[in-house]
């Protein structure tokens, strides 16, 4: 009995000590937890600040990859164009041997698309570098996340770089034939490409439209010097050239507008003179019939020189002019003086025995 009482007392005392320890430890564990939570939050904030700092200074750092400059991108593009041309010629020769020269004569664009697609598939599509990129130690990255482009990004680049231009070239002639008024938009495409090239020379971001639409840029695979040559002067020259072309374009439009107004004014004067001469004497109806026969048999008036037409020539749109007048006009401005439809000297039609 005495032993049992002693054991019970010892157990109760041990339980009392355990409860005291638990009570004493509980505030310490809470403080430790609070300290750990605050420490983790501070570490996360510090890591985020470091990542933001790396993202901001990656162009000015020698440790992290830097964006490629204009000279290296242009050199890589020229190198790729050289190898693409060799591969295109070899593919065209193989296709010609397989299908015959007559079949391939009108399918050069399809052969070029197929050869460039094979080159793209064997390099960029599988995640490898092209020959030009290897030559200049460049690597494609996603500009928004600074990571390797995914398969979807590379597929989008293929569509914008190869497939879409081919479809546009094939559909434009039909579109212009259906809507002739849109034909003048064709002359703006080269200027738009040159403007994009000037922007590339200024900031060095996207060399062509496909890279811009896919949001893909180049970085270096090697350590580079901070002081590298830029192509800003080329961008300035292109902008100056485009401005000069714009001035001449506006000048030509203004002159054509003035000439059209003069033609309308002279045609109104001629119509008024004809009406006044026809209504001047009512007794000359019989003679006017004879005169109308004479005037219909005689050549009409050229709207360019305002004289009787000599060597009457017709355009594709059906307007008549002198041969010398319309050829000189076409050499300076390849469009019809009246309806502004695009024409050329080759398309002019001389008219003989015209009444």
C-alpha cells in the first residue's frame, strides 16, 4: 500500500512537471513560429527583389546573357540566307529531276517554301540553332519570360515567317483583280518593311515582322564587351529617305489633282462651246448633220495635249490619247491620266483605221 501511494504521488508529480513544461514552452514555440514566418517572408521578398534586379540589369551584366546587337543579328541573317539559297537550289534541282522542268517551271515559289520549311524544321523547330546563329553565337529566347521558346512559339514563328507570306503572295493578284482600287496599296509594302528595318537599327529588338509577332529575340551565348558598334546612323538614313519619298509622293499627288481639275475645266469649256454653236442658228440643221459625219470621221481630242489625236492609242481601261503623249506620261507615271488605273507602255494598244 505504501508503495502504491508513493508510486501515485510520483506519477502525479511527474505529470505536474510535464504540464508546467508544456505551459512554459507554449509561448516560446509561438514566438519561434512567428519568427520563422517573418524570416520566410523576408527571404521571399529578398528573392523577388533579386529576380527583379537581375531582370532589369541583365543587359548590363557580364554574368547573365545579354541581348544580341544589330551587327550580329544582321550577320546571322545573311549567313542563314546564304545557306538557305544553297539548300533551295539543291532542292529545286532534285524536284526538277523527279517531276521534270516543265512541271517545276511555274512552281518555283512552292519549291522555295518547301526548302525553307525543311531548313526551319531541321533547325528552329526542333530547338536547335541555325547555321547563322551558331556562327554568331546567338540563341532565340521568349522576350516576355526570357526563356527558351516553346513548340507553340516556334510554330507561330513558322506561320508568320514562311506560310503567311506565301499565302499573301498567292492571293494578292486575285484580290487586286477583284478590287482594282486596292492595287496602289502594293507600293506601300516595301516602305513599311524599310520603316520596320529602321526601327530595328534604332533599338535592335526585332529584325523582321515574324520575330515581332512571335515576341522572339536573340541573346548571346558568350561574354561580350559592353561597348559594341550600333547601327543608329543607318536608321536615320532610312528615315530621311522615307521622308524624301513622302515629299515627292505628295507633290505628285498634288500635280495630278491640279491636272485633273484643268482637264475637267477644259472639257466643260468645250461642251459649252459646242452647245452655243449648235444653238446659234436654227437654219443650219442640215449642215450640222453633215458636219457631225465629218467630226465623227475625224480624230477626237487628246486630253493631254488638247489637240486632235495623232496615232490614236488606247489604254486597257478604254481611254484614247496620242501615242507620244501617253507613252511620255507612262514613263513618268504608270497610271491612266483619267481613271488612275495602273498601266504600262507594254499594255498600250495602237488603234488603226479608227472612225
